[in-house]
C-alpha cells in the first residue's frame, strides 16, 4: 500500500471543517455520527503511526449535543486533534521524547482551552519528533510517521502527526505549531494549507515564554483555505492581538493587486531542487496572469542567517540536554534523549562563544529583512528546498555533519519568518515528477495574515489542488 486515504461515505464525507460545522448546525448530521466517523477514520489511519494518545471515550461523552442552527461556537462538534507538545487534561505530554515521564496532565494548556471554546471536539494527540527539533517525524527507537501520499516518504516535521492525519482525511483540521517551519514543512509534505501567524497574534505559547526570542507560533493544518480563514477569525473572537491589525473573516480573494517578489535560491546561492524551481516559476506566472506585479528578486536568505538560526536551535537543545528537569519537567531523563538532540547540544557548546553576536543579529533581523524586501507586499518561494524526503534520510541518529547538510538544504526557506515574527503560508499548488506534493511559500509583513489568505483563496481557485491522496489518484486515473 503506497498511499492511504480514510475518506469514505460517512457523516463526514469529503467535507472540510467549515462544511461539517454547517451540517451540524442544520441538523443534517448529528454530533454523535460525526464523532464516531472520525474515531473510525483515525483507527483506519493507524498505519501512518501518527497518533500519540487518544481520548475517544471522553470525546464521545462531551460531543456537542446542543448544536443548533446559527448558535454556538464556530466549530461546534467538529473533530480535531492536538499536537503532543501542549497539555490536555488526562493525557501525558511527551513532546515526542522518551526522556519525559508518561504523567497525565492535570489541566488543559491555555491554547487547548481556546480550541475547546471554539467548539472543537478533541479526540487525542498527534506525534512529533523529539521536542520538534527536526523537519521529519522520525525516531531512533520507534516507528516513523508516514506520509499518506507516499508511505515511504516523510510527513515532515515537526507537526508531522497532525499533517498525516489531516491529509489522510481522519480529521478536517488539527493543531500544529511552528518554531522554524513546523506548520509549513508538514503542510508542504502532505499537500495541506499551513499558515504560521505573526508573532503576538495569539497569547504566548507556554513553551516560548522563556525564550530569548519567541520563534514559536501556534496554528492549524487544514485541507482548504476557508478552514484556515474561519479558524483565524474564530480565534480572533477569543483574543484580539493588541499590537497587530485585525484579520477579520476573509472569505475570498482581495481586490488589490500586489507586488510579489519570487526567489528559489538557497542561502548558499545554490538553486533548490528543479521540481521546486519549476513550481515557483509556474505560480509566479499565474500570479502575473491574475494581474499582480511579479518579478524575480535576489534571495534575502544568507549563510550567516542560517548559521545564526542553527546556533539558536542548538541552544534550545542544550537547554533540554543539560537542564531538562528545570526547563521541562520533573522526572526528565536526559539519557533517553535522541542522538540528534545531544548532537545539537554539543554543537552549541562548541560554538557558544558566538551566541551573543548571533542573538544580537537575530534580534535585528526583522529590520534588516524588511529593508531587503520593502519593495514587495509578498515574498514567494518554495516551502522546502526539495520534494518530501524518503524516510531515513533525516533520521535522528545520522552523523551530525550529514544530517545538517541535508536539513539546511531541505528546511532553508521557512526559519526567517520565525526569527522576524512575520506571517507565512504554505499552499499545496504543485506536484513533483514523482507525484508528491510541493508546497509554495508566501510570506508578508507582520500583521498581514489577511493578505496571505486573500492570495491563497485566489490561487486555490486558479490552481485547485486535490483534497486527498485518493482524489489525486482518481485524477491521474481519469486523466486523458
């Protein structure tokens, strides 16, 4: 079995979260039917190895029986999942690591409380690589999360479990978060929409509160632009970012024609994979045909910025390796950490003398980046430097130099927006020669999520994408 889709003719069908919520409000389907269908789908998706823990009995007991027409939260009764780096009451938070004890959380994390306030019925938690430290959801002593588009390929990371289950159709949306591309990378691998919000758009994630630079942003993965747009609008109803312009409910393309700069070169000046280059140039051409002003630009990415980000990332690993009981949880067993986590920690120790300067440059990065890109409303690039990798090519027990060589080429385009705090979105607008999804990346200035959603709607209409591996297979089967 090379692909996996669990979409079937049940109470969910092939609908997105917005349509499921509408069907629940109208009484077309019942909350119990939708919950049972999602549970059956998650079980059918077991070969993906994407689920960390389940709470099916609680979800069945707490389903939104009171859903009524034009009443209740925006996503009342819609099934969803939480990435296993936020606390859910009654489930252990393992962060993808054997170093943490399997101790159930006493209460929900604030963001999980907000997800419940939107009406989402949470069915469990999804897998991630250890502490989200790499771009694939693989382990040295456990099965990897598989990509439903091609099962021998990576689902990306670090929100790989969420991406795999949404792409397979088990749930319409799932929680994800992004400290260096961890929403957008798995979105690119699994053919999904993945938007990383601006820094400060939502209350600070508990993981990010103590960081010298907050690079972490929470969000979701979805199969449609409107699900992401409706989710952001609903979240904004719970929390309005005081320092950012409101997003509002974006329901279609914008009228303003935008200045779009596109590039596809890696920080070292080399070109991305040819399939990614072709995809970016095709999307640039479509944007121009839609009336936007599009031009190729010099890449704003540099080796210095990539080195600085790696050192900051290694600092986070060092904080885990040498201070886990203080920085993470009681009972933390550093001896059980993945080889990659220790390798990153040692990289930091060997290069710690350069950390103050690297931190200073990263704190200035937003101003520097905007000076380089101020001529444009949007930046367009590949999400990844190459199509989704085969499993094993980024596994966490590789020699460190080889792993970093591969990782720096693969995840080259996403970290800049984490450092700068700018919003960015990956859209599944292309396919590789082998039929794998290729994500196309747009980024904007701080607070401009609405602009990203408007271009996403426009391209979704101009270049519609298959909503599942099964849909892609059917397109290929019936193609003339």
